C-alpha cells in the first residue's frame, strides 16, 4: 500500500513517514497540492491548512482513494466541506500514529470488502441472468416458504427481493452442519435465505421452525413438506443445465429444445439430440413446446 502525505510542515511529514515505513508502508511526501496532483497512491494523508492552497482539486481527483484529512482545528472548511466532497475521515493534530494506522487499515478493509461485494454481485447476476421468474417480486411477502423444482429460481427471487427492499441478506444452507449456529448469529433485521429444507429430518425441521418463528426469511424446498408458514410454488419446465444437478432425460430434452430451437433448424437439433425429426416433433407435442414462426 502506497501512502501519499501532503503536508508543508516538513518535520511533521517526515516523522509520520518514518513511522509508517517502519510498519511496512511505502510513503511519498509532497508539500503542495499541485505536486501531489501528479502522484499515484492508495491513501492520501491531506493537510487542510496548507497556506493559500485549496484541498478541493486533490479531493475531487482522488475521491475514489482513501483520503484522510489532517486538521489542526475543526470547521466547515477543514472538515465538513472536504468530507462532503469525498474525503473518508479526518484526524486532529497532534495525533498518535497508532490511531492514524487504525483509520488507514479500517478504510483499506472497507474498500476491499466493497470491491469483493461488487465482484460477488456481478458474478451472481451473471449466474442467474438467464433464469426467468414469472412472479412479480413486489408481490412477495415474507416470511414465506417457496416450493420449487429448481433451486436457482429461488436464488433469483431472493436476490431480487433483497435488492428491491434494500435488505441485508444472510444465506444459510441447511446442508451445512452449523446451520443452527449461523441462524443464531445472523445480523439483526436481516433477511434470512434458508435453502434445502428437504434435507432435514422431521425433528430437525421442527427445531428449525421454532428457531425462525420470529424471523423474516425465505425458506426453499424441493419437496412438498408441511410447515407452519405461508407457502408459494415456483416451477419451471425449462430448467437450466447445471453441473451440480442431474436432470432427467425428459428435463434435459426440454431444456435443449427450449434453449436452442431458434438457434438451429429442426434437422440439426434432432441430430444433436440423437433422435429423428419425427421423434423431435412427437416430443414437442408431448411437452407442449411449440416453435413460433
């Protein structure tokens, strides 16, 4: 991590730099905003009392970085306005170097977590992109149990619901032996997404129902089981091919026909399936899949 110190008090800047370098940081010192504008760093320690210099240009340029203000006193010009422009935090001179390092590490971890969350969200959206749900998300009310023949349908519903209502989400797969502990440690007011109810024995299901009776949740199952909660059903006849799921021959053929019937002529599609054109026609009729012209 590279830290840029923008401070005209050379002794102070060198003192901060030496202590940060001892902790393993790479440090550069600049005595003016103009010089620092050409720098490339991860963290900017910015004095807001540089003579005849406004910190605004530097904050505007590097607002996506970690900017920590070093101030001698607190007012609108030294703290409030720079924070509104994009600076992350401030520290009042004189300060303990340990306090400064704590702030640096806090915001570094925050940025890494934010980046990871963005990556996971993009990956999840791409993973669920081709899954179509027929139920309007805004009409779903929780807590609820969703019976489905394809778990990815519920994944899509849950992520869309959480995004629509800006809810923090806690995922608890019941295949995890520590599911009880995870439920007890969930974030207050978060939406619980509890999957795979069908794997639990009856006594464990009853224990689960007792644990979540006062929680807000979406509980998924691929088996029609009795629960004390409201239940909705989501099914699809065109399940996506998933390497973690074994489809029946009928499900696989339906998936291939639904997914590729407009990409290949029937002659080629039947050949890829290893069946005759007549057999393909019979299967379309059996499954109720009709090709639009």
